[in-house]
């Protein structure tokens, strides 16, 4: 049972396996495996635990996870997102866009979910690096989400933490502006690690917590549970894979159940911490 991370050593991006019960990180030698070139390749094997042990050099020295300059655990996968999967998100989006309230209600209860492309790998922000609010937005929030790590054959092979930055005023003005509200430079962060599916607690016991710090004070905090999600991860993956292919796999954000009050907006200098049980805490300052 273990977790995985990507980190930069000098100018090189390396893959690490991390003991589940502590923060000992072991650098993997991908040249020891056949057909293994990145973290996604390891996760797509039938037994990532065994693969990681095979890729661990003899007498490998562990380092502390806290000592690593972590990178987002994404390789060549597209990052997609699902919307209106929690009742709290449904209500918030109805409130921000009165004219489209009926459509959000229909999406929440429909068989077909809302799915959209969130980011390409190059656009994903690493843990500890700044996410951004749009300059032309007056009302921006983070959206803390459980992220599914999906293999090319559409299996959920692991989980990580996602921050789906959103400009609520832009989407509220017109739902057709959703791509501009959701997809822009600095709008998505992932990490800090990937926890294998079989190493996660039961999903109905997984909690999601958001804390936004402003200076020395907590500007907002909230919590929810994956048990409150209106759709199962498996159903979201099934819909994502219909009439589509993902040669390198995909990462799917599963929606948020934590929405700050209407009078709150992120400001440059804020610090966003998203913690999901079984995975860890994704921290990003705001620029």
C-alpha cells in the first residue's frame, strides 16, 4: 500500500513511491522497467505496488516527502472536470445565474453529467505554486475536489487533490461563458500525491476540507464528504469515456460541495489549503 509523487531533483523530474503510513519517499529508476516512462505508466500496470518495488534501486536511500520540490502528478493526461455533482454546488450556481437556474437543476438530476475539459498538462499548477484569479473577474473562488486518476483503459487507478479555480461572476453572467470562467492560465492545480485506489479509505468516509488564509487570519473554511456527491466516480468515468478515447489516460475532477458565501472572493496573497483524507493537503498561494 503506497502513494506516488513527482518531484524535481535539480533539473530532472523524478517519480517517487511513498510509504503510506509515513512520509518516506523512494526515488524510482524507470529504466529498470520495460515500457515504463512516467508515473502514468506505473499506475496503469496491473499491480502498481509491485511495479514500484521493482523500480526501486537496491540500497535506495529514502528522503522525507517534505524535502521534495513536488510537481503536479500529471504526465500527458488531459484534465477534465464534472460540475453540479453536489447539492451545494447546484444551489450556488442557480443563485449566481438566475436565468439558468432551471438548467442547473436539470443537470443535477439528469442521467448525463456536466463534463468539460479543464486543463492540458502544461497548464496544471504544481503544489506550492501560485494559482490565479482572472484580472477581469470580480468574484473568484477555489473549488476543492477529489480528482480521479484514470488509465487509458478507463480504470480508476488512483486519487489526488484538485483545485478547480472558478470565476463565478463570469459564469453567472452567462452559462455559455463557462470555458472562460473555468479554463485560463493558473486555473487548475493538482497534488500533492496520488494514492492508489486500493490504498484509499472507503469513499463514503473520505472528507474534503478547505481553508483559505489571508495573512494571519482564516478568511474562510468549510468541509464536506464525498458521500454527499450525487454521482458515483464510476458513473462519471463511464460518461467521460463514451465516444471518446484517452491514449494517455485522464484526470477527472469530480465537483465541489464547498462554496464560500457570495460576499467572499479570493485576493492575491491568499493561501488555499485543500485536504482530502487518504491523500494529503494541496497548498497554493493566490496570484
